[in-house]
C-alpha cells in the first residue's frame, strides 16, 4: 500500500510539474459549407520534459449532435501534434464551438490531469461554398466530359459576333466571310462567342413539401446549394443571375445582375431562407415574376410535386411562365422509394406499402411526361445529383441557343 501511494504521488508530481504546460489552437474555415465534410484542425504543443498521452475533447456545436467526441494523441517531450477531424453540418446558421479539454496521462498512467482552453468561437454555416468552388472549374469550359458534365454538340448561331479570323481546319465553313476573304486573299471566317448578359433566375419553392429529408438535408437545402452553384456558374459565363423565393408569400427578390457584389447578395439571401409550414401560392409568385422580370429569362424552378394532381393545380401558371421565359422545372427522384418497391416483400402489410411506393414513383414519371407534353424543360434527378445536373442543363440550353 505504501508503495502504491508512493507511485501515485510520483505520478501526480510528474503531471503537475512546472514544465508540464501546453498550447492549443483550433483552426476552422471562416464559413462552413452546408452538407459537406468540413475540416477542423487542432494543434497541440507540449512544453513538458516527459512524454505524455493526451485525450482531446472538443466541445462541438449542439447542432452536430455529437456528444462523444474524443481523440487520443501521444506527445514526446517538447513535441507537437496536429489533430484533424471533419464535421458535416445539416442546418444553416450560427455554430458555437466551445472549450477544448486535454486529459494528460504520464507513462505511469494512474492519474489524469485536465487542462482546459477557452477557445469558444462562432462559425456560420452557409450554403455549400465547397460545391460552388468544386463545380466552378468544371463549368469553366462549355463542353467537358468529366465529372458527369455531358458533351453538347453546338447547333445554331445564336451567339455574339467576336472577331474575323483566318480559317483553320475545323472551323465551320458556314461562317465563312467572303468579303474579308476577297480583301485578304486568304480564307477568313467569323468567330462567335456565347451570347452574354442573359438573365438566369433561381426560383425556389419554400413550402412545406420542401421539408422532405434526404441524407440529412431537406429538399430546400439541396435547392439552396444548387442555386448557389448555378448563380456562380452563370456569373462566370458573364450572364446575369437573380433569385426569387416564395411559399404562401414572397420571400427574397434579387433582380438579375452581374455586378461583383451579386454573388454575395444571393449567398446572404440563401443563408437566411427557411421552410414554410404552408403551401406555395403560385398565383402570387406569377404576379411578382411579371412585375420583376424584364425580358426573356432562364428560370430554374426548385419545387416538389407530391402527385400528378399537385402538378395539375399549378400547371396553368407554369405554362404561362414558359410562354414568356424558358422554364426548367426540377423533379426530384426518390431513391429510397425505388429501392423499397424493388425489394421482395412477404407480408400483406409490406405488399400494401410496396404498392403505395410504386404509385408514388409512377407519379414522378407521369409528372415529367406532363411537363414534356407542354414543352416545359425539366430535370429529373436525385437530390444529391441536383447541382451537376442543373449545370448540365444550363450549359446544354446555352449551347443550343435557347436563351
């Protein structure tokens, strides 16, 4: 017993010696991206003269719902270590990181010493800036085969004239400029670029149907992330980007522009959007569109039709919008439903649920058929593929000269 007490006292003296000091720093991004894995880095440095084992506990924001976070590291005498972990926020807003606690243990291992660092900080979770930057380079070229972006054959000549240049192999002979050819005594062709300064609007339905969750994010969150990607892509293409949100009432209205501050305006507006508990008022939305939009625009409508009947109720409004503008309606595919009704069922209850699931999935196909019948463009996509499919559609319509 005396020996045991002596060992404990020795362990206490080792851990509470004057040299046993630490520095600890947490590094996070200035803004966290919604739905993405965001890196958090903790750097720990020891001034102790002995090696120590540390259990690191970071007080994470309550929105992350992680109460068991703990990581173990080992520091040599005077050593330093870097701990990297990721967080995936599923809600926009302010996240508060609290204290960092270090529980130090010597080689004896009978006593623990707690050292706490007051490193509280607030970090805002915004629509996915990570996705925006990821797709920015991929959309820099109008035609690419990487990362799911389709190759689009350019047709028509709905482009802006750029310059007259000397003919090279591969140039379209229909663009031949015969007057310039006769003056220069060599073949000359007209060069065109995509028509610029076109208006691209993201129209987001915030009604209760957009609360449906997939992989932790609601359909509204997927729409918000995708709208930011489309906004950035269209601005990169020198088009004008705008935003309108609505539910039972009108939310944000940002007129299409391509100024330097436009991306920030739309980002801040998307950050504040929340789902409504009521149904969407499409008639009021149409009235605002007529009053706000000047000239033909490309409109991406992010909404969620639960049934063919829900589409039929608003179809007259969609047809009127499509006559004035180029409308693209997003129709979400429910992967879980497809997997459910594809699996084998044994009980009568399961067969009943399978029939309902098959009916809902069939309604989705009928909705896309109805939209096609009236000449309304649509994107039929799973929520996780929304951004890349929206970029595909934008590039396709632009290359075909439809806007």
